C-alpha cells in the first residue's frame, strides 16, 4: 500500500518560512493526487492545499492563498508545501495524504473525506 513519509516542519517566528515535503516509500508520487491538511489542538483536521495528478491543478484554502505553494519535485518524487509569511494561526500538525481511488480528489476543494492514505504528520509551530 501507499506509505507516505513527511519531512520538514519545526519552529519559526511569525513572518518566516518553512518547507514541508511528502514522499512515497514504494511508488512514484507523481502519479498521485496529494493533499496537505493540518490539525491544531482542539480543532478538526482541515484542508490546506492539494495538487491534482490528472489535471495538474492546485487548490488552496483561502487562509493560505498567496502564502503557501504546493508543487511537485519530479526528480525527488516528492510533493512539497512551501509556507511563507507564516502566522501563529498556522501552528498545527501538518499531514500529507493521497486518495485511494485514481482520478478522485482535488477537483473542487481540499476535502478530508477524499483522502485515505496519510503521512505521519509533522509539527509546525509559529511564534509571535
């Protein structure tokens, strides 16, 4: 099955940047739609961004538009999330995920219910 491994994250001051990466241990991630989600303490997991493997389109939640960029590094077979101008409200555990069914996911939003395989999560903490 799909095994997603995440890297990146850490501590950063407000206004700083971090880059998260998502890799698959056994498959070429270029063939997979990938979404990024986050979960803050006491809150439900929410979508952040996704990149569609079929259309190539990307979708961002309004709160991160203009600050976050999702992209593929084809050489490394990773999907990255570049996070700029970080804010304290971005503090959360971030997860990458893929849908189980080919062709589904990342068409009209970053929807939690469309994703089945999850990375281990990585903490992003933004201080003021």
